C-alpha cells in the first residue's frame, strides 16, 4: 500500500492549485502518494506548502496551530526564516515534487542497522518524528498512541522509569517527550531538566499528572515545557497541545 504524504497548501492562484492537484492525482498508487490536506483529514499534515506572497500565509504564520518544526516549502519572493526549501515563481512543479520525493521516498525502504551499544544513535528516516512516553500506564499510553498517530506521530517508544528514559535519550533523538509526574521511585522533574541539556533537545516536552496543580504548571513553564496534561486525559487539551508539536 502506498504511503500518503499529506500536504497542507496555503495560498496560491487557481491555476497553481490546478497544477498541484494534477500532480497529486498523478502520484496516486505510487510511493509516496501526495494528497491535499484539509481540516477534515484524520492526520496531521506532513509538510506545509506556503505561498508567502499571499494574505493567507500571514494568517497561517500567526495561527496557534502553526508548528515551526513542520517541514515548510515556500513559494514567492521572501521565504520565511528556517524554510526547508524555497521556490521562485513561476514554479517548477516537477522540481518541487522531486524535492518532496527526496524527503519522503526513503521512508519505506530505509535499512536501519541499530547497534546494541549505549553510544549507538538510532537513525530516523527523514520527515519521521519520534515520541517517547515515560511513566504512564498501559491504558494511558494506548490513548496517547492513538492521538499521536492522528497527529502524524507514529513512531513511539514507551518506558516505565526515568532511568530507562535516560538510556533511550542517549540512543535516539526525540521530537516529543511526555513525562508522567506520578512515576514511582524516580524524579520526573530531573528528567525534564536533563532533556534541555541533550546535544539535540526534544522539540517539545509535555508533563502529565493525575493531580494537576498551579505549582506543577508553573514549574513546567519554567523548565520550557510545551504544556501539561491532566489525567484522565481531556481530548480537547491533548489535541490542542499536539497541534503545537
């Protein structure tokens, strides 16, 4: 089955949209298959295609759902800072598709050889975002895995203790780490603090607890966490925070 890469398209003229839709249709059945992302899509967009000359681009950049960590391809005169790739007009559409292929086509057949030593770093295919769940129950992990999958975060590790988490963060680079504050026998705040000092810190850290308090929220904010989750999970709270990852 072909992998679907969801492309969020912001701006562009009717003619340009027609060209994009044609290219998406031509990719059907291939690997990868490109498809237009819409708010009704049951997955997060994998890449953002942004017409920087459009009014809609300005709205997108200030939207609370905008993620600076999502791959962004810009079209127009002045690309945004940290854009992954940029194209001037008139757009070379085949070249743009080749750029997308270069990022996503390797995900289906990449051969990863993982050493058993603690110093070995596990390679991750380009475009794949990796998450780590720490100190949560099986049911809590199952719920978050489902929400993460919908958000496009399908590569997820689970550990029960802070020590296991410390070992894994040496081996792998994580985009998101969710730390359960109710983990027994460990100091979860020490883990949160240590994540900031990794060679490549996670893009986002969330804390989760059965006993939310202002003190925990303030401490999470001071340590640079994206936010805190209440357990039992509030779906709207989870969805809102994952949109920011």
